[in-house]
């Protein structure tokens, strides 16, 4: 469920940035999210997290947020084979939105590299990144991963 909340947080921050720092009619945003298959509980949790993290002052958010990230992390040759393209793209989006910092990006890449020789999928990256974004690092120790054959892999 938490990776779904992360997806909603990304959607909300994208929406706020596209609207010059304003969160326009939340009813419309919630309706859009529900039509994408998210529950009211997931939407509410994500919205509350964004408001708790960035404050709920007046109607403009992220005033001290840079427009874009200033550096680009280039994957090593081995990392390019370790991470699916969409998984790496999602990490870059989190970095550019300020949901993770450079150090957290490196931690996600390191954690993903521990999963073994198969490429890390988008869903696996979402699960790892969720633990860093929401500060639940300890939860990573017992995560069961599903590989392409639907057999669980354990992270240790």
C-alpha cells in the first residue's frame, strides 16, 4: 500500500508544480486519483504526508524548492544492467521532485544491487524508495520481492 501512496505523492507534487505552487481543487484531484484506482484512504494518507512535510501555510507551496535538480547521477555499466529503464527513470523523478536526496538515491541503488543478478523492476524500486521517503528503513530487512517468475526473493 505504501508504494501506492508514494505514487500519489509524486502525482500531487507534479500537480502542484504544474500549477505554479498551488494545489487547485482537491476534489478534482481526488476524483482523478480515484479514477486511476486509488482508494480514499491512500489519497488521504498521501495528501496528509505532503502537507505535513511541506507545511500547510497559504495556498503556495514549495517556494524554496529549486525548479530542477542541479546534478545528474549517471549509472555505471553494471548498474545499467541491474536496473530496468523505467525503474531508474522513477528514481530520477523522485530525485528531481526532491522526495529523495543524492544520498538516498545512492542508498536505493545500493539496496537494489543486493537483490541479485536479475534487473530490478519498477515495482521493486518503488518498494525500496518508499521505505526511504517515508522513513521506514527497518522494514526493508524483511521484504519479500517478487521476481519475474513470481517466486519470492528475500532481501537480507
